[in-house]
């Protein structure tokens, strides 16, 4: 189950962060998302050391922590998407599909002429789309 | 890691027991330790101790009193595989310290080869030994100690010894310590024999146990685990890491199968035993993997380990046991990784071939595991706290309740009961066990360990530049300190986290941290910090309306959830606290602060302060330049991000010119008695009907101010006062240079301009320039044409007052080179550039007019440098004037710019009044007054063969040549190249040194009517003077000295000193001419009358000179004589060619041209055209002075 998704701007400022749990661990998820930025930074800055080749936006598993797994995605404009899931067995293709849909939703949201780039995303439509994508995750 | 026993943490080392000859033991033990791999040795003085060593183990095993009661009952049961536990606690230690692989018996050689009684003793000793070690398969080595190498050896006895000991010959060794070389040899022999036998022993033991595993003789999993563990340990003894790893893993997997199947012990203890053993096996496996450099395998293994036991929680009531166990797994792995990862830095092979389980970077950092270890320990702590709070009984448990100790088996506990003399161990129930664990757990302060691990993790992450992870660790550390009621330390770490969250604008996280910090400062009683933190929280862009309505929820910090309601309530709290009225002070004690009623609270907000959103002050002047004393508009815009409107009592605007400071008063508020202490009385006070800051709306105020003082006028800060004791001082910012608020810039909000005028909002500045008052004094520079090089040029400067009096005036004079004057070529300038000053100020004559006694008393400043001068101007009243003369001297012709600036005070009274400045400038051309040139002339009608002239040396192209000892003429001319008339006073040639005087003779030709060089020169006019030059020394470069000219401006003051100018004459080449050709002919001829034309060829050398001559016909003359021939001229003699000529035409006629060629020098020369012409008169002239006419 996806418990949290986040959009982080290129100055590492949060643009959109939404958790999907009933429990009150939103703050914990905020911390997890924030810490995962360190992993992204390391992976982007030292691609050699980590042995990964960054020729795609999907960054893969960022780190496992406690009961969560954190996945990352980096767009060309250095906007980061972060996904936190509690699933133990995660299929790479599912995550990729999720990020692809999420990216499309993000592009739609920021293409709104009333949206100022770099500002928080407050669009309700975007939130609705995201929760739909989250709901459909792993179904197919 | 330290909590594991030593034998588990280090790789096992083979053990050897030495018997007899104790004096040798030290050296042998030392040698064995230094071997690779090392061997441990037990030393006993004689063989009788063997029974002690080996019996020890059996005795313990047979003491039923200590034996586990379960296993006692099992031993009677028909199934032999049932046992009391999985692994015995002391098994490993026993094999490392008590059960040797080899027994080495030392016998002195004379016991063997000497007396038969002694030999018999040896035999019986050996028999005893053998019988003791045989059941354990321990290997035997016999060492015969020789006292000297020459000692006699009986072969028979040796064979008998081998037979008796049942040993191969290579295990009966000789030891000789008498000689150094023998000793080392013996030691190495012993070491190799030991190594070999130890290997054999451990291999056999391993094989023996392995066969049991392979046969699967028992279906019992515990035995399987035990056997696998033993095989692995024996493999480790042999340093066969691969096999050790394999069997440890087998043991681990078998153990995992036991979960849920084993029924031996009560449920909780059963799981505890399995987990304890799993932990030890995991530790062994991880150590082996990491020491083998297999990081990826180790990390993958850890992940699997964690995954397979994560869910094995056991009883949920006592879940704290599980969390403690998990925490230990992470901690131990972190420590292992830390000790071994120092050498391995790169994980280049990461993620290769491990497509299924991809590892991430942070899983290779110990910090990651420390952090999680701390996290699980925290879970344990909270679980334990919950347990203690839930159950009454748990709380009552105290540590001294039961004497429960670890039992014989790893992971089991038993109760130690005293029965008379003997102690017995009794198995315990789960209830007893949990009581014991709770009492144990209560003894520990987990917080300190959590803090220690998190700090380690924090440092490690900081070193790795993973600042966000580090911040999270710092936050956790701080929270732990907070929980321990240590606000000082907590504050330290909260600040670290808060700084990062501020930077990156993670508002919810920042809110949380600030909430904690606020409580810390409340606990510390730091009112200012409390107010600052509260205001920062209040001004955060928290826009969420969600309110769970459950403020008691534990997942939030003391700041509560980040909602607008939360902001508003903190806002109200802090403003009631700071804006309280004096009589309400006593009632504010519930906030935790007691403040004296006269201690004001001032907050400073600068450009980097996190409090900027609380009060943002933007100040813009409407004009960039203002006149002094004139009114200028200034707009003051205030913005606040506080959630509720706040009312300001009064505002104070502060400038760098404190006289401009002004106050804006809220007329609805009473005037506080102590209102203004920084503003001078009598300064401007404005009244506003209301001063309310509405959230996210600019409060714009425009006023007019005026400045008395010229220079920069800058607004420094805006001070807002709320209530009697609380002020916020915000640094003023220019609208043009205003930066976004770091936490607000990513928010979606309506952004309005700080001023109504959009131009001002974009370009407005908080500073303006106040102009100087208009000067009412005139400075004039009187010019009198161009300056001449060499003279002292005077420049009158006049200061005239036209409305202002002049006090403490100062005149500054500056000479500046006009760049690229172009009057002279750079090549010319270069040699002089060292002198640098081509034009300099020689003096300032300020006493020319109105020299008063009083002026000299005022202490006039007068400073002159080469291009700079400073002179003070006496005080002048209105209408008065003063002048001075500058004397400037040019050394080179060039234009310069003269800058004159006058600074003065219009009033003498004001001490700090500003000076008024007037600037004037003038370009002055410096010109060369006289152009001097010179020309050499050789004696008339005498032509010298000057070889240098025919074949000029390459470097002397322009150099003229003069014949030695001949009188030549030098004509010097001076031309006035200015536009004014000059008077030339004198002209003469002077040598520069004495050498010139000795080598040359120069005389002035006393022409008729010539005054000694004095002449008036109109512009463009030229003056010439003739000198004779007789060189007396042959030299290629003869210096002729220089021409000295003395001149002055005509018509000027005759007393004025003459200016002396020097012109250096060129150097000449002096040489002796071998041949001189002189023409002899009458000064004039008469038409039709014949005359003689003689050419004298004079040989001035000591050699015979052959000369060819050729005479060309001339149209105007009839000629008789040879046209061409070769003549020989004897040394120092003369040859005369004589011709008779009859002129045919009148006038200036060219004589027949003669060309002389010297054969010796192959040089040809001719007389000049002027020299070889003659004037022909039609008839004989009447005048006597005819000879004068032919001169020119």
C-alpha cells in the first residue's frame, strides 16, 4: 500500500506531500521523505560510487527504513517525486507505472496558467488525480 | 558487540598443552604465539597434571547438581536425541581454553638414553598419558630435550620410544636450547609439527561430527543445529572460512525451522532461546562475510535476517523483548560494519547481479544501522513503559526478587536455589521468566544508549554530507533529551534540525521542532527565546485547516498540529504575555514566566533573521537626490505574516542622520511616559488614526522629511512598539533589493507591491543623496598663453567671494597628464619615463597680494609635491577676493590638465558644518621654445678621402665624418618655434667633459658685427652661429659637447632670469684621410682669358699611393691637359695636375669635373658641385671686393 507521495522542488522544498494512512504518522512520513532527498542527492552526485547509471528518470529503491520502502523519480527539471510504500514485495514495473502516471498528473497541474512554477501545488484536481493513481496502484 | 563473550567475537585459535620442562615453556609459548596462524599453549610443569586438565571437563558434566533438570529427565528417556538445550554455553570456551588439540610431553634425553630405571619411568608416564588422551583423540608429540647437540643417542631406545608412544618418527622431536641456531631450528620444527597435528585433530573432529549431520542420525533439529555449529567451529579452528560459513548458515536455517515446531520449553523462553542462538549464528556469519570483504553478501544476509525474524514477535504483551532483540541486531551489525568498512570505501559492484534485491547506498553505512538500532530501542522503551503503566504487578517487580541466572545452555535461564551446601538450577516458568526480564529491563536507562547511538549516527551522517539524515538524528537525540528533561542539550540538537528545515522550507517539520524548542525555552525560563520562537512559529506559512480535534495525540510534539488554529492560539498566547499591562503581571504566571515589570523586551530582526515574516519593513525615498532643507517624501511599508491583526502603539523610523528620526503615533493609544528614549526631543512626530497590521497586507505610510546635512541619508531601521515593554526593531529594506521570505516564497498567496507606485516598488531605495549647498564663491584661473619648456610658468588663481564668506578654505591643485598627448613619440619618451614628472609645480606664491600679519598667524597649510599642491585660503568676507600664483615648470613638451578645487565653510560658527566645494580645470600646452639644429662644413675646395664616408659602418649612418687636424666649420642655428617673440641672450658650445676638450678644439668665428650671441627672435625667425672645429684625436665617436642657449620672453620683465636650454651636439667620426685633393683656381675668371686650374693630390700616408684621375669636359670651358691617367704619389708628397682653361660663357660655370680613384682603397671621390664652380665675368671687374663674391 502506498502510504505517502511527495513532490519536492529543485531547491529541495516540498511542493506537495500527501499521506494516505489513517494513523497519525504524517510527521514520520514527512521525515522519511525529507531524508530520502539525501539518497537522491548522493545518487545524482556520485553515480559512479553507487554503481547506478542515471539514464532514466526512475531512481529505483532509495532506501528501506523500518517498515517502509522509499522510491524516487527525478524529472528533467530536477523536481523529485517520492513514493513511500509498506509493501514488502514491490514489483519494479508497478512503481514505474505509478511514477509515469504521477508525472503526467504533475505536468497537467503545472501547465495550469494560474500556477506559478516553484510554488506549492494546491490544485484540488491534482490531489484528486493523485489519490486515484494511488488507489489504482498495484491493481493490474 | 561487547556483550558477546570473547570466544564468540574472535576467531578460534588451536590449543596445545605442554607438559614437563617448565623452563622451556615461555620461549616455546612465545614462539607459538608469533606463528601465523598463532597457536595457544597451556603449560604444566609435569605429566601428573594431565588428569587434572582432562578430568575437569568430565567432572563438570557429571555433577548432576548443576545439570539442567530437563536434560536429567531426558537422559533417562529412551530417545537419546532429546537434550536440554541447543548449545552449551561453555562449549566454545572449553575448546578454546581447556581441551587441547595436542599434548606435548617433554623428556630430558638422559631419561631416555641413560639409566634404565629412568627409562621405565618415561615408559609408564607415556602409558598414562596415552590412556588419558586417547578417548578424546588428542594428538601426542614427544619432545626429547638435549643439553648439547653432541649428546649420544641410542637408536634402539629411540625406536623403543616411538613404539611405546605409537608415534611417527616426525612427531618425536629433539629440542636443543644450548646453541642459538639449534634453538630456532628446534622451535620451528616444533611449531610446524604442532600446526600439522592441530590441523589433523580439528579436521578429524569436524569429520566425526559432520558424519552425524550427514547421516541425519537424529531427526531432532536442535541436535542438527548443534552439530552444524560444532563443524563450523572446527572449520574455523582450521581457518577454513568457506566451510565454517556454510555450516553456520546450515545451523541458522535449521534453527529457523524450529520456530513453531519446538515444544521443549515454555513458549516465551523457547523463542528467546532460538532468537539468542540465531543472533549468535548471525553474528558469526556476518563477521565471516565482512572479514572476507563480501560487503554485499553481508548486507543482503542482514536484510534476510531482519526480514525472517522481524515478524517473530512472540507474546505481544512482552513485545519489548522483541524490540530489544531487533535493536541489538542493528547495533551489532552497525559495529561490525564500522570496524570493517574502514578499509573498503567503494561499493562499485553494488547492484550488479543482484537485480532481485537491489541494495541502496545507505545500507552500507553504519550510521543507518545505528539510527535504526536507536529507533527499535525506543520502541522497546515505549513498549516497556506501556507495560509498566498497564499492569500493576509489573510495576511492583523489583530487581532483587529472584535469583535467576543464565543456565548451562545458551539462551536459557534457570533459578538458582540454595540447598544446604549445593546450588541447584531449576527451570522456570514463563511467568517467572518475564518477571525476571522486566526487573532486568527496569534497571537500564535506555535513553542514554539511544542518545549515544543517535549521536554516533548523527556524526557519521554529517561526515557523509547526508545533512537531512543527520538532522533527523539530531531531532531524535533532542527529543530523547527532552524526554529526559534536559532542555539545554535538547535545545542544542533541536537547533541543528531547525536550521536545516528553515533553509529548505519544510514547514511542518520546522513547526514540530520549533514547538519543542519553545517548550525548552519555557522550561529554561528564557523569555526572549520563547517569544522569538513563538513568533517564528506564528509567522510560518501553515495554511492547513485540518484539525483532528485531538490535541492529546502523541504523534505531535508540544507545538501541537500545524494548523491555522494552532498559529492563532500561539499568537494570542504570546501577545497576551508581552503586551500585558502592569497590573496583570501577577496573573501571567501560568505561562511559566515571571518578569520584572520594568524590564523591556526588544527583538531585533535583521535580514537573515527567521523572524523577518513577523515584521517586514520596506522604506523607499521618492527622490534619488534631494536638496538640503527641502522636503522629501518617504514611504514606509510594513508587512506582517502573523495570523491575526496586531495594533502598533507607535513606530519610530531611524536614519543614519539622527536628526531626521521621526515618530509615528497611534492616536488611539495613550502616550506612554517612557515612549521615546532614542528620538531627540523636538523631532518630527506624526499622528495616525490607527496603526493596525493586517495579515498579508502592506501598511503604507508616506511622510515628508527634510535633511539639513548633505551626503547620504539612509533609513536604518523601523522600531515598532507594542504595549509598554515590547518592541520589535526591524532592519529597513529597499524595495528594489528586497529578497523573498525563505519560508513564504513557495506559498501560493496574493503578492502585492510594497508601495502604490509600481516604479517605486521595483526601483525604490532606502537611501538617498542630499546635495551640497550651491557654492557662492568664484575661482578663476588666469591663463597667459602656452607654457614654454624650461621656464617657470606662472598661473594666477583668484578666489572671489560672491555671497558666501570663506572660512578655513583650502585650495587643492592637481596636475594630471592628458593621456596620449601625441606631441612626442613613445620612443622618445621612454628614457625619460624614469624621471616620471615632466611637469612639476615649483611653487605657490600666495603672498602676492594683501600679505597681512594676521594671515601668517592662522597657521597656513602649504604643501607642495611634484604634481599636487595644497594651500590654505585666508578667511574672506563677502565680496573680498584673494589670489595666488602657481609656478609650474615643464621639462618636456606636453599638455597637462590643471585641476583646482576650493573647499570652504560658508559659516565659521558650525563645528560640524559641511564644506562646499568648487572645482575648476584648465588644459595647458607646454611647448618647445627654440629648435636647435647644426651642420658641419669641410674646408673649401679641399676634399679628403674619408673612407668611412665611402664605406659607412653599419651603425654610423647619420654620423658625419671630420678629417683629423683639419679645420672644419660647425653652423648652429636656433629657430623660434613659438608664437611669441623671444630674446636670445647667448649661445655657446661647451664640452661636457675634459676629454672632449683635449681631443678637439672649437672656436667661435668672430664674424663682423656679431654681438656675442644676443639676438631678438620674432616667431619663426632663425639665428645662426658659426664655430670652427679642429679634431686633434682620431676616434670613431667624438663628443663635441653641447650648445648652451640662454633666452627669455621678449618684452617681459628684464629682471626676469634667463632660461637656459641645452642642446647636445651629435657625435662625429674623426679619421685621418690618406689622400687630400685640393682644387686651386682663381676666385673668378674673365671671359676669353685663360687661367690655371690645378688639382693637388696630396699623399698623407707613408705608402706610395696610386691614383687614377679622370677629367670630364665642361661646355663652358676650353681645356688643355690630360683627361685621364694614373699617377703615383710618393709618400708625404704632393702631385699637381695642372690645366689651362679658357672660359667661353659668362656667369656661374661648372669647372670640368675631376674624379679621383685611389687604387689602394678602391675608392673614388669628387669635389662637391659648389666647390668646383667659378664665376666668369664678361670683362675684368672694377671692384676690389670681387673676391668676396665667389665665397658663396
